[in-house]
C-alpha cells in the first residue's frame, strides 16, 4: 500500500512538472513553433488555448480506425513509419504533445525568411483551413512547407533545400565522376561486354556528372 501511494506521488509530481514545462503565456495566436524531433526539425502553428496545428506523418490511421488511439500523441515510431508510407494529416494537439519533450523556438523563421509574416489571425485561419489528411512528401510537402505557407504565404522548406544541396554536392562531384567511370569500366571488363554502346554510356554518365560538379 505504501509503495502504491509513493508511486502515485511521484507520478503526480512528474505530471505537474510536465504541465508546467511550457509557459502558454509566451505564445500568441499565429506564432510559428519549432522543435527538434528525431532526425529533423518539426514545425507547427499556435492557434491559442494550448492548441497547435501541425502537419505530421502517422502510420496509425493505416492500422486502425480507432479515433481515440489516433488522437493520442504521435510517437517517433509512428511518425517515421508515416514518413515511409507517406501517410500524414494536419491535426491539432496540445503544446506538450506537439513539442514531445523538446524545447520550443518561437517565430525563429522570421529571422531566416525574407518575406514578412502575415497577421497572426490570418496565419491561424490558414492553418485551421488545411486541417485533415494531406498528400505528404518528405521533400516536396512536409511540416515546414505547411507552416511557411500559413505564416509567409509561400510553401518552401529550408530543410529540404539544405538536404538537396548536400546530396548534390555528394553526387555531382569530381570524385563521383571518377568512381562512376571506374565502376563502369570494371563492370564492362568483368561481364565481358566492352562494346561501343557500353563505353559510350559510361563516358556519357561520367561526363554529365563531371560537368554538373
């Protein structure tokens, strides 16, 4: 009995600490909230009254139609599987569920984006208007595209840009051109198919990568 009461005491204390972690007075309707989550940064729009609209992938709607389960906080496993299956929606969660234990940055994108933010009420109205299932793409329409459209009127993603730039530097490099030519030559020799068209194809691909570097 004593252990049960002790457990309840610590559980209640942890719940109280979790509730007090986020000061809701810091957030205004239409604010863009930003939190680190797993391998990327997650974004949402504050609607007021401890509500955050955010676009988030989630595998659970594919597995079950139980709305009460789906409405619970989206864990990282649910999120990552949702990314893979491209199942996502714009939903409303509490600040704590949205943040998933991370610290929150407020309107950090105002320093990055050249476009001035829209009025807070207009930002929130746009966010609310897009609630529901969406066609998700990690590169072309993710949570950052959603909030950038709501707050600045243009659906862009700096995370996507940085990712594509990094991939371009790796793929379109002189080293990649050398490796492509070397691998192509090795494959032709190994398979015994050194013919004009295979040589031309290897040279063309290597040359294209070289010129793009």
